[in-house]
């Protein structure tokens, strides 16, 4: 954030600067929500900056975007629970869908002509669909940035995946900078991998991405009472957690804390219907399917029960909420590693799925949650400076671009 001498926020003027972002979005909402948070922070700091997000999220249009932030929707590909992919449109072959996506990405880049291209999480895009665009933009001098979560996966799983496709070498070949969306003392996303020294030099641990309640629009589900928020993120694999919470309420009549359950837009319809019906029979639980202003619901909650994806974790820290995390443990171990590390630091409570399924254990954890100290009382630095760090970095790069153009124009 930029400030005036009086200490009030201000936006600096840029002349037609452009940033393109890529979010592959095959499972859940994490990638798009992270890109959107970064984009909103940047346009708030820099007037004249335009940002375009390429997204495969089926509900990309369900979110509101600030002025000078827009998105291009590419055909959706869905990641299944076993890690495989399939086209959302069942009548179109996956290979054909990937060809359409690759062509759309390249055409968008050629038309938009960005100064900076930020790729979220997948270095070469889904099945390599961004590599051609990276080569094109690198040749024309665009600054290329790879943004990584602070935790990608268990080292042995990530190493095997990247070695199959020569990813480490390609990152070093194409990218000018690698942003890690977390602090170095929390976790290193490339720990246990053979990382070239040249690539290590490009890594910038920016800190966690702080979230805030959006101005203007208000969630239609906002509440004023004391409630626990139960969220599964996108919801594609979140039904087990919701069942565990509801089973705890059914088994323990002394559990009377109100709870708002958000199923997530990607929860399978059959599971969604089952949980809505189950929740209707529990007087202390309200069930909703989706809210595009989750920040407001987390901000208003007494405590949060979640699976611990990156965005939800940042929101728990940003709004300083007591939290109980029940992480996903397969096919990726990202949530498990994050929950373990955060629990070690005293920032959250954690239950493993085999503990969560026991109604007595879950009920006891839910009853403890409202009186748990918030993360800020843990004694650990929460490192919520990511958006500010990114804004300062982008400002330096765009200043350099302006200086270069001025020199060229004077010649």
C-alpha cells in the first residue's frame, strides 16, 4: 500500500501498464481467489494499471471484480479425486479441450501485450498449456513470474511429478522471478528437491497474502450472532468434514454452538442434497451452498472449521480467528503439511481425518474452539505482508519499464 505524507492511502498513476495472470483452476477456487486478491491489491495501489486474469474456473463470473480487473474464461477441465483430469463438457475430448485452452491463452497474450505475466502454481500450466505463451512473451521482453503456494506437496510427490516433465529446468529457463506466497521460516515449497542455484536466486518469499472485507457489497448470509463457520473451500472433496461436524452435533446434545456450514460450489450434487437434508434436522446448524464474499463470513465468525487450503488459512490469520483444521491428506499432502506446521506454531488446532470421524472427538474440539486464543496470541509472527511486498516489487519493475521507454523515446 502506498501512503501520502499524512499517512492516508494513495494510488500512484501509471500509464497503461498491463499485467496478465493465469489460473488453471481444475479443482476448487484457490487459484482464482489468490489471483483476484493480488489483482485487487495492485489496482488499488496503481491507477492506470490494467489486469486480466485467464481462468478455467467454472464460476469465475460469480465473483465481483474491481475496476481495471477483468477475466477471460477458458474451457473448463475438472480434476478428479484420483488426480486425473476430464473435460467439463462431456462431449468434447480432453485433448481437444486442452488445444482450445492453449490457443486461447496464446491469443489473449498476443492481444493484451502484458508488461508482466504471473502464472499461478503450475509452472507450465495444465499439461504444459502455457509453455508456448511463455516462450512468446519472453522473446518480447515481458517479465515472467511464477507464483507458488508456501507448500506445494510432499517433497517426494512433487519431485517425481516435476522430474517427469523437466519442470525445474523449464522454470529456470523461462521465469525471471518466483514468488513464494509465504515466509521462509514457515515452509519452503521446494524443500527436498534439487534446486539449481540460479533458480534459488530468483525465489522471493513474499509472505502470506492478507485478506480484507470488500467495500460496498455485503454478503446476503452475513450474521450478527455468535457462530462457527464450517467451510470446505470449493467443496469438491469436503463432504466428509461436513458429515463429521453434523455427526458430532447429532451425538452430543450439549453441543449447542450455532454453526454456519458453507458446502462449496464444487460439491457433487448428490452429496450436497444429502447434507442439506441432514442439516435441516439439526436446530443449531444452517447450511448454505456458496457465498462469493467468504471474507465477510469468516470475519463475523467466532471460530472457523476448515480443511486448511491456502486461501482459507490466509483468511484465518488475516481476521485472527480461532480455527480447527481437518486437512485433506490425498492425493496431495499440501493441507496436511500446512496444518501440521501451523499447529506446531500454536496458530491453529488440528484433527486428522481419522480423529475427525469420531463424533466424541469432533464434538469436544468444536466446544473448545470458541474459547481458543486467536492466532495473534500464539507468539508467532503471522507474516501477512505478501500483498504489500508484491505491490512494491511490481512498482519497481514498472518504474524500470517507464524509464526504459523514456530513454528509447529520446533516442
